[in-house]
């Protein structure tokens, strides 16, 4: 995708991976970069260097319900002009299924899966009318490698994989393309929380983790090269590969990592 003069929206751009992706996009010659977050007043938008985005602006993008998405989209005058949508915002759930808070699970499915489909459907008509556009969905390695203690989160991210691939085929020949990210472990506050929750039942000491800036550079490169999937690389790629093979491979890894009894 040629990013020159284009309008991009990144959700969850106030921290972590979203912040890093927005910062990387700000170095490209976009016409307008919209850094979406639930509370845009609480964070400054990323700075654009000379030769980077002409304008960078923080905007409200509350994905917690259908009503909040409708309100956010009504307030966004540029909604129909978006050429690049990066569905990055997310919540994490984990632990034994019977111990997970139902309210947290519902909220996670809303933000991680339902909002991705809803916001994409709202942005898509403008892309189709212009005959160009790019949709990027954060699917996560959990969308492929379905490990214990991640049942609800893996279910949502698997849905993102299915949505992305189905939509990619649906949009063939329209000029609009889809990229899904098999995001690995990235060193963010959310990763710290993930390791704390999963660490109650899994050995997380050997997780393959990279810096957000490193992953963001790969994401923007994949956007520009028109890739339809960005793999995790490193040792995490082995988990993705194993997930497409016989189930006993992931079963064996799970037995080594997981215990229903709480870890010390």
C-alpha cells in the first residue's frame, strides 16, 4: 500500500503495540493519522518527524459497546475517508474458565472481536467507493495456538483470524485488502498482565518476547508490501506451525507448560 497522502486510523493507540504502530506510521507521508483511544484527552498523539504524516490527531474511539462505537463514529468526520484501518485495541482474559469473571469475558469478546467487525463494516463502504483501502486486524498467536488458561481469549482471536481470512476473500478484486497479524509476545503493560494471569497455571519464563517498536516496524512494512498475513517469527513461529499440524503436538507442549493446580 502506498501511504502517501492517505488517512489512517489506529485503535488502542494510546499505549503498547497501538502506540508503537501509530508512532511508526507517523514517520510515513500520510495525509492524516488518527490515533484512536477511549480517553484521547489523557494521551498526546505521536509526533511526526519531517517528511512524516502531515497531521496527527488523537480521537475518541470507545469500542466497549455498540452504542459507544456508534457515538464515536458519529463524532469522527473523517470516518468515510479512512484508507487504512488498524484494529489493534484489545483486552485480555485468562486463567481457568470457571474462575474467569463473566463480565470481563463479555467485555473482552466485545472489544477483541465484535468491535473489530463492527468498526470495519462502518469504514468499508468508503474504501469500496474509492476502490482502495487496507484493513489490519490484530489476531495474535492465540488465534492459532490454543493453549489452556487462554480459552476465552483464544476463542476471540480465532474469530479474528476467521473474520480476516473470510473478508479477504470476499473483497478480492475490489481494491480493498486485509492483513491479519499473528502477534507474538510484545513487551507491554498488557504482556505483564498476561504473564501474571497465565503464570498462575503456566510456565511463562521462556516466552519469546520482543519490543513494541520492533513489532510495529514489521507491521508497517507488511502494510506497505501488501502482505495478507504477518507471522510472529522467532520461537513463537514454532507454536503457529504446530497448531496447523496434528493436535498431539500442541497437546504435548501444553502438558509441559500447564497445570490445573496453581503454581507457586
